[in-house]
C-alpha cells in the first residue's frame, strides 16, 4: 500500500528583546545558572506580570511578513502543567485568541513551488532548562530561560516530505533573521521545532494517528527524524499494528526516536484566561506604522537580485539566504559593479572557506571591499584567476588588502606579448613530438602547452594572450 505523510510543524522562535516578556530580567544567553531571575518570572506569590511592548511589536512584524491576519483583540491564557522547569505550575501563552492567524509561506522544493499555510502565531513565555547530571541520577534546573519571550508559529498540516519540512524551516528562519527579531541559533535553542507526523493511505482524506517529535535542533536532524518517523509508522501499519498517539524524543546519535509520553490534547492543559493580564487591543495605526518599517524580505530581495543583477534563481536563492550575506554582496557591488563575477567569488571560495571554518559571513576575515578589489585585479588583467586564489588565501590569513599582497609578492600578471612569445617559442622547440601530434589532430594537447607556459612563468602569464600566441604558432 502506498502511504502519504502528513506533517505539521510547531516552531518556537526566541525573540531578541533585552528583557523577558513579563519582567525586567535579562534575556542574554550563557549567564551562570539562576542569575537572571526575579520574583515575577519565578512565580512568587503576590507578583504581577507586565507585558513587554517590544514582544507585541515583534509578533506583529512576523505576522505581516507571513501574510497573517492580525487580531485587533487577543488575550493571554494559562497553560497548566507540572514540570520541574516550570516554577509557576503553568505557562502564560495564548489559546482561543492568538495575535495572528491564517497566514502562509511559499517554499520551493525540486524546482516546484508550494504554499504552506500558517494556522496561528502566538506569544508565550519559555520554560526553564533541566541539566541532567551524567554521573549521578539527578537533574539540575536553570531558571534563566524562564520567561524569555517566544513566538510559536504553528503550520497547517500541508507538508508532505522531509525535504518540504526543511525548506519551510529554512524560509521561516530566514524571515525572522531578516526582521532581526530572532537570531535563529538552533544550537542555543533560540529557534527550535517540534514536528507532528502521521501517514495515511494515498488518496484518503482523513488523517492518520500522529506522533510528535521533539528535540529537533538542526535542519538535518529535522529531516532525518521525520524520515525515520515516516518509515517507523509505515512498518507498524504494514504489520497490522496501530500507531500510538504519543510524544517521542529524537536521538541524533542513535538516529532513532524513543517514546517519551502519551500525547496531550488541548483539554489536558486546562487553558483559561490569565486573570493577571487584561485582553490586548492592537490599534490599526500601530500596525500600519510597523508595516512601514519592515525591511525587504527574502522573496522580494531574491526577485530583485534576479531582475536587477541578472542572476540565476539558484544564485539569487543562495545570496539572499541570509540578510547579512545579501548585504555583503551588495557592499561588494558598491565597490565593483560586476554582479556575476562577484557572486561567483562569494559562492565559491569565500563561502567554501567559511563553511570549512564553521563561520558565518559576519565573521569573514575578508571584507566586502577587499573581495571586490580582488575581482577588480582579475578583470583589469593585473593577476590571473589562478594567482587570485593564492592571493585570496593570503587575504584570509593576514587580513591584508589584495593590492598590497600582489605588490609585496611580485604577483603582477605578465601581459607583455613579446615576453610570452619568447617563453612559448622555447617550450615548443623543446616539445617537437607534442607539436607534431597537435598538428596531426591531437588538439587536446593545447592544455599541455598552456600548462607548460604557466609553469615556466609561475602562473603569471596572461592566459588569454598565452592561448592566442600558441594558436598562432601552432597554426590555428
């Protein structure tokens, strides 16, 4: 039997506010345990939460960027459950009246566009963090993260493959980073995902029984975990069993998921309106003001790069994958307006080096100005493409501008036709068999002759002039 996966994602995006959602405690990452806490976020008796306005602003930004309908009136609710990292015994979230609903994100997988619906976006506070002691059977709790503001983005069950899930997550992460409301750091947990997966016989309208996967903190883990879960459910159904509705934890080291607990339903949390927070009313004027401050978003920038710079869709996709990378590209173009040549150097040597070092474009040791300068040296015929790679490596190691490296190391390209002619004459006279073979039809030997010239000149000869002189001397 053919089965169809049905996948919905719940993404938690930690907001880049300086303080928590209902108190003035810092949200900075990496502080000593339990140092960013106060009576409010620890839920002490008699305290009252006060809503951080910046959280609402960021929620509106994301709602507008994901084509959602913003609710003029929405309210906070208490989500009741008991866990050691939840000091109040409940989480302040939103339930019946979230801040935004009915949006969508467009993704592209295998050259095919698809629209994934967004059910809702709501504001909530984060829980604390349990640190399990590997040596003793105990766990320690750190409440620093308690009360850190989150936006939960719940997708419609429109996703049908691990690849679509990965594309949706990458697009959503790109959007929150373009908006500068979340750093998107999956390793630190500021952008994390739970996946709800079920399968059904192909053609069936009713959904199958779903399992929720937690502990997904990278795109690769998300795709691998979803693929594993689809195959696990298929095996159960093919053997005549029934899929249990449960929450499962993904173990990336073992490449498998393990049952954690039976899956809760909304009624298990006994939601009710938070009596300490009045309903939130959002003025349309404020929404309009926020809309006017939104930056150029990934889809718009991608299309502009295609139209303005004549880039291919694939190149535009990569160069707009992050706001910082797109800005680096355009800074290069302010120095040298050669989009394709600059794009090739960014997507090739530069990103290759950064990926190997585990760095982002913001940490690049080569500035946009210097990369543009290197490309200009090639275009002006000062250095060859081969020498440029050596210069680039030196730039990355020392931070020196390309012009200084070329001057200090004497790497200026040889463009003197008579000097190149002399070298070629010497090589041809020392290679009579190869010359005869070339004239008898083995034209691939042209590569041999070019290589000998470049070797003799230590890569400094202008390749265009070398080819031209060789063809003249070899007879076309």
